[in-house]
C-alpha cells in the first residue's frame, strides 16, 4: 500500500518548511526512523525520520522548495499484504514540478493550493514564509489577495511589495515588469559560477531585508580602553587553569552588556505595533551572531544574567559545538531578546550591524588592538576596542544608545566587579 507521509508540525508557529536536502532517493528501501530529509524552518533545521519501513515512492517536493505543514511530503510503499492504494490525484489546475533527480515526464504533482481556491482555503494554506507574512502585516495587506510568483505559487516579500504598488490580486506585474530594484536577472558571462540561493542563505536574506525595511536603523560607536580588561582576563585564567577552563573576552562582554540592559530596559525590548505598545522584556536571552559554513546563525544564551563568567563560557562552547555540528535545537536558535555580533580578532574597527528583528538593538564587538591613546596628559600604547550599537530609532534615540554603551564601557574599563562573579 502507498503511505502518504505529510510534513508534521515541527514547532510552535511553524506553518511550512524548506526542503534543504533529501537523504533518500526514490526506490530506496528504508527502515523505520531512518532519516529521510532535512527541513529548514524559521526556527531551525531538523532531520525528519521515516515513520514506517518500506520503499520510497515519490518525493513530492524538490530541494529548495517549500512544503506546508500537513501536505504530503513523500510517499512510502509498504508491504503489508494488502493491495496497494492508488496514488493521490491532484486537483485540476495544480502545477506539476519534478522532484529532485526526476525527469519532467515523471514529475510528481504539487499539492499546493491553486489560485482558483477560495480565500478561506488560502488563508490556511497560503504559501508564504513567516517573514513574508510579517511584511504583509506591516504593510496592512491581506496576504490572501497577493499573487505569488515563487515555486508552486509561493508568495515572496517582493510579491507583497509589488501588490502594494499595483493593487489587488491579478493586477500585480509579472517579474519582468516589476519596478527596478524589485527583482533582477543577471546575464551569464564565461567562467561565472552560479550557486543556488536557498536554505540558510535565503532565510538570512529574508530576515535582514525585513529588518532593514521595518526598523529605522541608526548606529552609535564608542572607543573602549580594554587594558585593565586584558589584565583581568589573564588573572581569571590563571585562577581557572587548574580546572582546565580558559575564558575568552566574550563572557566579560556579555556580563557587562546584561548589566547595562538592566539599567536601560528599553534596549531589551520589542515593538508591538498591533497593540501600540513597547514591550520591555524581563528575561535577558542573549543571541550571539555566529558565522558558519551555511551562513549567519544566532544561537541564544538563555537567562545570561544568571550565569557566572565560567557558566557563560561553558554555554558559549556548548552552543558553538552544537551550531558547528548542526545539532542545535530550536530552543538553542530562537527567543533572543538582545543580540551581540562579534568576529573576535577579525572584528575590524567598526561595523553597522543589522538589528535581529524584532529586537530593537544589536551590539557590535570589534577587535582589541594596541593603539596610541591619551592617559592623563601622556600618550601611551593601550589595548583599545570599539563597540558599535545599532538601534531602532522608532523606539530608541541616539542618547539612549550613548548611555547604554557608556554603561558597558564603564564595566569593561573597570572590570573588578565582573571578576567577582567568576564562578
């Protein structure tokens, strides 16, 4: 018999997932709980196991395509001694596309809704990512009325913006007719290499464009004298050597940042436009913008203010390993209230980081390097670092950013209080 495996509910608020990589081919014999596919949502990338043993029939979605929760993702032929059920018949007018590795002639039909379906149906199964839905809400557009130009009629953020410019469904321009800057095609030159724009890279793009379009960014920069911090770290590591623990500068910076967030709770907030309220978050869940081979990932240290320097270091190491090996959970990668972006020794002099929406601020940490600095009336070589903070000017002013960074500066330039919570 043919078993239709539908994409399960893989997280609160998750309505769809992108097929990142198939782990089985059509015709493969699989055992129960064998990994079938990697699915990426807004919250995490997860491995979906086989619910039954059998032979893979059809993969209904290709890599890079979006499967809504509850739609048939793959079929499995199961030998239970009963006659096989006939394959599902697609609704008339539903577009077909080949599964990965299949020919066009043997393409599996899409089970996405057609444009002829009623609004009530499309409201539930409309093909659009949560980020695109947020763009529609921000622009006060009924996403059910937007014509999608993506695979299987998927609605993109550009479709929503084009709808705002050109009116109701059916009147939006085709991609080639869109205003300049909305969608572009690149001519191919000899020697050019084309890489698929999908998966984590595409999710990053959607999130960053959304953040830039919604939040009114402004950046403030301050110089920090880290000479005493360098010495304090050396003292701390000498004390911890017998325990096999070595601290980077990041736990100190996180400690100082949480202290500043407690002084200025407006920095640890989000804007609820629908309610007309600024929500100051009670918890301090610190996101760490981390570069990986797949792109930028933001693992989260929960309740960072409750952890000692050693506790922060241990959690940083755990998250780094989980992120590097692809084992980070949804909880590891969601729920931050404030984000820190640091490239360590590659941190450069200054950067204007993009806010991790819906947060209202992000701290950029730059490299520590010896530079001439004024010490009293003298010039001396000091260990200097720049901090930059980008804030949402709808919620915060430059004065708020300056006071916040000044509090971090004071803690890092006089780090004895930070050492009191070594752990």
